């Protein structure tokens, strides 16, 4: 495969965004390459196309597989693994959100529950306890919303997404967010 300037720019930008998302740049570039590649690629293909060391590619592929973003497949007569990204963008976004929720959001909720319980038994001031309670309550509200939405069929989710954009047009400008306290 030959990388055109547009393909290179896509891969480079995805790598930059990976840094902002908390992912190693080369891991994000590997994912970008696999995402736009029409066919699965071997680790050797990836090394050659991205000019990365084999160890870097191997580590990156393991990380992407552990996140459920990349899968390996085999081809008859070839002992090597061939890697491909999730092809469907809706599935890709759902996988990213689900993985980040499990890795980042759910542990924060658990920690907040523990802190809330601890604050109720130590000398934590009432105002601080209220702030902890408010934080937990709001984060739990968003998590419950996500869990409810994640359970419904894709077609309904898409309809809700489209409807949300149409509903937003009826909200008067300046009324979309509550004023800061």
C-alpha cells in the first residue's frame, strides 16, 4: 500500500490527537493506519508504512487489542497475524467510550463512593462533604444515562442523536447551559 499525502496527514493528525487523548502517538498512528487501510495489515507492513520499530508496533498492537480497537486474523498459507481496526464508525466510537468508561470513569465513581463514606466518619467539613456528594451525584447521573443509552438498539440511538440535534435548534441562544455559579 502507498500512503498518499492525505493518508499521511490523517495518520499524523490521529497521532497528535492520541497524545491529547492520553494515548502514545505511535499507538494512535498504528490505529489510524489500520482504520483507513482497506485490507488487514501485518506487523511488518505497519513497520514499513509508518517507519516504526518492530517492538514499538508489537507493543502498540497489543495495547490496541486490549482496548478492543484492533483485531487479529489469519490468512490461509500465512503464519503471520493480519490486523484490522473496527470498520464500523458507530462500533468504534462505542468501543472507545465503553473502554474509557471502564478504565477511567467507573473507578472514579468507586473512589468517590469510598471518599463519601470516609468523609461521613472523619472530620471532613459539611461544605466539603456536600461538594463530594454533588460531584458523585452528577457523575452518577451521567453514568446512569450512558448505561441506559448503551442498552438500547443502535437504530434508536441514531434516532436520538439526530433528534437531539433538531431539538437543540428550538432552545433559545444563550439558554443552552446554566449560568456559572
